[in-house]
């Protein structure tokens, strides 16, 4: 028979409500990220990817788990055509603490070329220790190809215009020579 007992009761309603709210916010964040056109990557201080949005997962099919794995099969170039070392790449610059804005990079993989605008930001704790890097990649390959096609068309039009101008210059020279000849003949007629 129990004569005395201690009963402890703790109200965890607020904890359950906070957990529900956190789950709703997480779902909202995932939905927002998955509806973006950019590839979004979040990596930790060890270089492991902890978040990839839908575009990032589809683009690389989840094949890369850590920073640097993609650079083993892909070459990166700046717009001047210079190959970038792994340390020069935007994602490594973010890991080194640099904020990167609108860096255009050309990727080459298996005879394919594609272009991205890359931006990224490091996130620190209260003691200024690197915690996470957030990087976005926006595919601008179609825009760059269109720009290159437009430039080729412009160069062809310029070449046609130059040929036309050269033809006009020759015609003008021939006209001037003809007028000079006729004018000379009128001044000094030949007697037969």
C-alpha cells in the first residue's frame, strides 16, 4: 500500500505547438526553395551539402555530397576563357568567407558547355566562426548562346556591309575616272 506519492506533471503544449510551427515553417521554406529557378546549395563548415533545392537535385541527380566532387568531372572557366583553380571557384570563395555576387562562370563537362551566374554568402555564428555557405546558381546558357548567335549575325552583317561599301567605293572611283576621261575628251578632241 502506497501512503505517499509524488506526481509530476509538465505542460508541454507550448513545445508541441512550437514543433508544429517549426514543421510548417520548414515546409514553407522547402516549398519556396523548390519553386526557385536557381539551384540553391547550403553546405556546412566541413563542405558537406545539407540542403539542395529541387533544381539542384535534378541538375546533379544528387550525385555530389560534398564540395569539390563536381570539380572532379567538370572544368570551370571565367568569361575570358581562363581555367579556374578549385580555390578560385565561387563556392570555395564562399567557404573561405567571401561574399560572391553575380559571378559568371562557364562549365565544361563531356563536350557540353553551360553558363551560370553564381552568388553566395557565408553564415557565421556569434563568435564569427563559419557555419554555413549558401550559394545559388542561375543557368544562363540559353541567354549566352543567344548572345553568341546574335554576335555572329552582327559580324556577318558587318562583313556584308563592308563588301557593299567596297563595291560602292569602286563604283565611285570608276565613275570619277569615266567623268575625268570624258571631260578630258571634251577639252582635247582627237582629230581623225
